[in-house]
C-alpha cells in the first residue's frame, strides 16, 4: 500500500509522539510514515529479509519537525 494511505490513518488516529504497532510490517511503509510524521512505531515481520528492508527504509526518511 502507499505511504499516503498510511499517512491518513497515522495522522488521523495517532497523536504526535504517540505509538503505532504494525505486526505485519513488511517493507516498512507504516514505520516510514511514523518517522515522517513524528510518531513512534514498532514493526514486526516474520521474514527477516523484510525487516531489514524496513530498517534501511526508515534510516533514509526525512523527519517532519513538530511545532
């Protein structure tokens, strides 16, 4: 799914600096959106290859500064 879809839910349902749990994190789209929009995130996936992709992806994210 797209980062825009994750953004809609994260920004609507989770307060700034709040926590998001993604138990099937895959390539890290949800964690990417968490980092971008000032939320904490915990992502888990059974496939180690996917968690590594997610780690690399979030390491490259530019953070949106909160007021």
